């Protein structure tokens, strides 16, 4: 992963458990390109793991853009370089949402606004969320460019239905949203976000009946 980040004009700020915080000072496009390359490399590595009967690795990546302060923190006996900013905190929160939505690469609305018109990039709006320690909602988009052409075509063919389903969900028309998400999943079995919405809606409906 390190070489991929460096080859896309980024650098690793720190390792956090099984995670990496990387900075891309030139452009959020570099971060997206690196994220896509990382996912593809991990897919290749997972093929090797499967051959040795090892469990495949899952990864989630969150990307946000904004200002940050890079410097030295600590004291005489223990210092380190790091970056501190609200931008870092929000990118971490977005990364955690990949687990909630069961998807791989999520970006903020701020990133989307900077890259949406670049040819060859594909995204879709997921939701507005209020992340931890934030009072204002943040728009979240999924990066579809990571999928091979055949899979992406399935996402493209259900794009209009997906946005309608999201709109129904936001209007709290949950039964209609669930029906539409099920139609989407029938056409595109790779759509894990649609599957996640269905699961959450059915669990909520069951809890309501109980």
C-alpha cells in the first residue's frame, strides 16, 4: 500500500492499528486514484490468500479534503510529526461509514465537488449523514470507478432507480424504498449498499412489529 500512496503524490502520516492515514497535498484526485489502485492491489492479494485457504482482507477508505496543520507534537522524550485538523477527523468518520454501508470507497461532498466533472470518474450520491462530533450533515458519495466495466454497467443501469429509492427512504416511505431496493438488487447483485438498506429496513420493520 505504501508504494501505491507514494506513486500518487501522497505520503503516509501514521499507522493506526490496522489503518493508515495518508495525505495527498496536491489534489483529492490523487487520493481517489490511490484508493482505487489500493483496492485493486488488495483484490490481487486476496486471490493469493484464497489459494492458501486464508481469509480475504476487507478494506474501507474514506476521503475528505480541506486545510490541515502539519507539524511536531509531543515532549522531550517522545515527539512525532503528525497532522491535526477537522479535515482529518471527518475523513476518519467517513471511513467508518464504509462499514455501515458495506462499501469500499466513500468521499465527502467537498471532494465530489472538486472531481465530479473529471472524465472517466463515476460516483453516486448515498446520503446525508451527521457524523460523530458534527452538528451539520455531510453529503456522502460512493466511488464507482473502482468496479470493472461489466460491474459498473450494472450500477449505471440502476442509477435512476437507486436515487429514487434514496429519495423515498429520506421521505420515510420505507416500504416503497425497500421494494425499489429489492428490484435494484435483483438487477445488480453487486450493489451492497442496496442490500444494506434492505437489511436495515427489514430489521427495523421487525423491531417495530415486536
